[in-house]
C-alpha cells in the first residue's frame, strides 16, 4: 500500500483566515515532506520532517507553520496568506531521508486559493 | 550542482504513436538516483520508476520503457502505442545528498497530450 492521503482537496480562504492542511500515511515511513507547486512548474520543497523532527525548512515564510504530531501525520498551518500563495500543496513520504534509494510517494494534493 | 533538464516543454502525439520524453541530468555525485513521475490533471504525482546510477540496465514495464545512459547523462522515457490516458505532465527527478539528507531536484516537466 503506497497511499498518502491529503485533506481537504480544495480550500478557499481569505487573507485573514487561519486554516490547516492535513496529510496522513500508513506505510511506516519516517520522513514526510511538504511541497508547493505553482501552475506549469515543478514542485518546490518547503519542509522536511525526519522522525517527527523538522529537518529542512527551505526559507519558507512564517505564515506557513508545519507540524508533525506523530510519525503518520503531517499538518501545515496557514495564517495571513497572500494571493500569491495560491498553489497546489503536495505532501509526500519516504522510508528515510538518509538513503537516496528511498522513493518519495506523493498524495493527491490540496488546491489552495487565497482571495 | 544538481540539475535536471527536460528540454521538451510540450509534446502532442496521435493515439497509438510512440513517444520519447528526454531527460538530461548533471551531478557531481558518483552515486545518485533518478526518478520519473507522472502528474495527470488531477494533480497527484505518481511514481513510475527509480534507477540507481550503478545500474545501467534498461527497463521495460508494459508500454513503458526507460533508457539510462551514463555516458550522455540521460534517462529517457518511451511510451509505446500511446493512449489518451497517458496524457499528463511527466517529471524527471534526481535524488542528491545535501545537508545530511536526500532531496529531489525536478526537471521542469514535459506535458504530453495524446490526441484520439
């Protein structure tokens, strides 16, 4: 089973709202990732968690706040976003971050629109 | 520096034609890993294949085949007898080691349209 689930599928929010994106995997993976993808562009890495600890933050603005409550769950808390933050947000997981052989498996994404 | 180049931005083919998607990579690592992902209009990135740098065997999976050539730093993907369901954006990616972890660097993607 190589399934990563994400909720919600679509989200529309105002610039003053607070919302959260959720990601879940049950493959026993210890690494989880958030990516942002703008239209007609490849995914861009935002955050990496390894064994529930933040390992990489790719200089993401503080209005994006990641959280890893346990090894299966990954959240992305959103606050005071800008219209340019509208994008597809993809979650991924892999067995580990320290092995290049590990494949990242992606969820279906959340399409976020900021008004 | 790690880099993946997919020179073909968009390709259109008629159903049942064969099509090859090109991928050229740059890396200083002696051990590295290459991937292909498919992204249909629904948005999910679907893993297709992983290839290790020390394994230059070509691979075939049904209508899909991959040609890995270290001498030209290429990892090309061929779809035989294309179908409408193959319409998607295809990303080639390189896994590299940085700051104690492996990360993916993606090419810009090739949008394939298969016309019935």
